[in-house]
C-alpha cells in the first residue's frame, strides 16, 4: 500500500485546527444512541426481560467500542455510518458482558454507570436472561441487516459475525473472564496477566476496530496495521481500568473503586506497582500511535481516542 503521509501544508493546517475529540465523541455517541433506539425500541409497556435489557443498554456509557468501529472505517476512507448496525451489535455484546460481570457469582457489583446494576434493579435471574438475550439479539441484528442487502453484499456481514463471535467466545472474552475468575487469590506472572486482559477486555476492542476496517474494505495491510493499534489500546484500556480502580473517583466513574483489591484480583498495579502501570499504559499508547504512522488525517479520531484511553477519568 502507498504510504498515506500528510504534506507539511496539511500538517500546518491540522496544527491550526486541532482535532476536537469531545465534539467527535459526542456526535458519534448521539448517532449510536439514535441507532440503538431504532434497532431496540423501549416502549413503556415492555415485558420485564426487554425492560431489563433496555435499562442496561441505554444507561449511558462511553459507547467507545462502536465509536472505534466507526472511526476505523473512517480511517480507511469508508462511510462510518455504514457500520452502525455492527456498532450497535457490538454495544449489545459489551452491555451483556457488563451485566454478567456484575452478577453476585462474578464481581458482585451493585453500581454500574451511576445506576444500580441490572441484578439489583431487577433480579439475578432476570439479569442473567437479559445478558443472554442481548448477546443473542446482537447477532440477530447483524444477520437481519445482512439479509436486507443484495446477495452480493451479504458475505461481508457474515464475516463480521465470525469476527465478533470469535472475539467474545471461548477463545476470546469468555476465556479471559474464566481466567480472571480462576486466578483470584493466585499470583500470576506479568505475561499471564497480559494474556488474560488481551482476551477479557482487548478482544472485543480489537474486533470493533477490525469490523469497521473490514466493512470499509480496508486493504490487508491496513487491517493488519489497525489490528496492532487496537491490540495496544485494548491492553492500555485495561491497565488504565486497573489504575482507576485504585485512584478513580466513584462519582465520575459511576461505580465503586477498590473492588479489585477486595476480591484479591490480579491487576497490573498489584503486580508491578502503580507508577509502573502508568508508564506501561503510556508505552502501549505510543506503540498504538506508531501503528498509525502510514495513515493520514482521516485517522485522527483513532489517534485522539488512543490518548483518551489513558487520560480518561472514568
């Protein structure tokens, strides 16, 4: 692929008009929320299971994963709005994982996004089923959208199903969650902890970027490059989560802090120390940004999101 570097004139223009990440995030978040309302309406008289699903799905949140999906499509010259069905499915999958993470048998959290967790607001059984239903609905959404396309355009959406199913299944997010549970009270090595987090948190983040790039018909080189970017920000995201669980503000985060230590979880701060963890997260972001060196200003959202991942306070 021809390197897509910016000219000095374009760099000067970019410097004169810095990228406004907050405006970008707000705009994309609004698009995603409108699409979620379209794909998953929330009538006032919804049955309990749908009420529980909607309660968690529409409780706010950063919408980071679907935004990454859109930004990856944008970076390779695609139309980010074309990825919205996949982005909404990704958010459904992410929300399902949060519902289940919060359950008494898992992390036993009572607060999420500033609200009572799903099993607290409804019941444990309802929360389990709501998570199951959101996961199922995610793949139904993609399949339904695929079937609405001309036959020649259906295969990319089947590929998306494969990308996401692999990322969140027993070789991805689920395996990472299993390793997290089994490692409580044990002393993991740094490499074991890194592998755990690359699966539990990083796999869906990486799949979000890969999905956007794939739907925008990125070249193999572009996809490989964006995969390196995503793998680095995925791990940096979890390292930052570990840090925030120690020194974050519960009011800003919308959830309790100090829970990792209470559950004797393996975290980077507990393994290598707080300051070393901060240095690690910054080093991972440097590697992520280096992966984008061959992209032009269309990848500026991805660059800014990488910085946001480690500088966020929630």
